[in-house]
C-alpha cells in the first residue's frame, strides 16, 4: 500500500510545485524513462504531533521532532511497454518501480494525472487494478480542492476496493525540520475514505513539497480503521541524492528512436548485439550500458566502445531484465531484455 501512497505524494509534488506561483496548469509532466529518484527517508516519533494549520505564508516548525529510524529510498521510472505488468494497464504513460518489485502505473495528460494500479513482480499479479482509476485534475491552485471516486480489484483480484479521495491544496510557506529548512514549500491535504474487502478506513495525509526540487520532502499519515477501531500514524521526511529529469508526456516517447537504438536478438541465450545508428548526436560522450533485474538491482555495467556492442549474459540467470544507456546527455535509451 505504501508504494501507491508514495506515488500519489510524488504526483502531488509534481503538480503543486511551480516556482512560487502556486498554481499549475498542466498534468503531463513526469520523470524521464530510465531515470530514478534516490535518497534517504527518516522516520520520527509521532507522539504529540500536530499537523498545524493551512494558509498562505505559514511557517511549520517541526525542528523538535525525535528521529526513530532512517532508511534508503529509491524509485526507478520506465516506459510501461518494457515492464512485466504492462498488459494489465493499457494506455499507461509511466511505470514507477520500487526495490520490492512493485510497479505503479500512471497516465498523464494536459488536464489530469491518473493512477491505474500496481503490479507486484514477486506475486506476478496486480495488487491494485482500478476499473475507475484514481485521478487528479489540472489546473490546481492554492485554495482549490477536488474529490474523486475510485474502484477496482485488490490483492491479485481477491477483493473489491473502492473509495473517495479528496485533494486540498491548503497551504504554502516555510517548513523547518530537524535536519533541514525549506523556505518555499507547498502543502497538500488528502482525505481517503476507502473499503478493501470487509475492511474500511479513513486516512488523512499531509504532504509538504519543495518547490525548488519538485519533490515531496515531508509527510504525515493518520490512518484510522473503521472496521477494527485502531489508529496508525507515520511521520517521514525525504532527502535526495538524485532526482529525475522531468519531461512532458509527448517528449518521453521517442527517446530510443532519436538515437536509433536496437538490441538483437531479443530474447537471447548467450549474447546479443546493441547498435546505435545515430552516433553523430552522442559521439563525443562516453556511453554506459547497464542491466537491471525486475527489482531494480544492477546486474551488469560496461562502457560502450564503438557500437555495435556485444552484450554477454555472463552469470545472469534466465528471465526478464531492463537496460539503460546513459551518457553526456543523460539517459538516451531504455528497454527490455529477455534471457532464455
């Protein structure tokens, strides 16, 4: 469940951040295929925490929070067509992969961003598949709110899921945390009333996003189970060592075509050939070729010398993989490899 929550937070961050204008007029911006979001998450003691009020030019001072634990954070962004769950989410514009092998599929257009569901590689099924997806519309300005109903199947089709989610753009100003101060943040408040099978809950989320990096930097989750009558709280901040480049939906589609990248044969057993026909555009850069498994773990990396370039499977077991080609212009190509 946290996978899709984090994707919602990232979507909110992308939409709400517009360099101090506090309004966004398009929803078709997302991470470049093959890029990633890498950083650290910090969890805090929730005892006595107060989310504070919304409004203009607010200072949210949480400098006295007590740190519980820290951990790593990573998300990898792919062309959905290269991922294992793509057939379940037709029309998806982005696949967001976490280290536990969960892909969240989304669509992007000029007036809305829609979360279609989640595919779990380890279970080989959709843990969330929305027939009426979760949607956030644009434009969205300070003081705006919107409500969206959603429904579908969860737990690999075993339970019905449905609910109502309300988004509110309720504040902007300065955020003070124990390890950092952000002087230009926006805050979203999200209320999610949901049912999954026989269990119902009312969850409230607060998401603070840094306008400068267009990323969520702090969140508070208050989850209340109606069915089982308990409350669970999460306080978490995020710092990043790498943030993805952002493009509009139409810009991200032809990335491999621009450089004439092909891999053949594919599937392959022992080796394959990587060719790049438009070398003039990148001839002055050192190119690196990397292979990742479905969990995002890097299994192979090499410098590309004078394509065509031979890809040897080495010790990689049979299965599906992703490749990434990077150079002086950033990510110049991504795709899917099958070893059999």
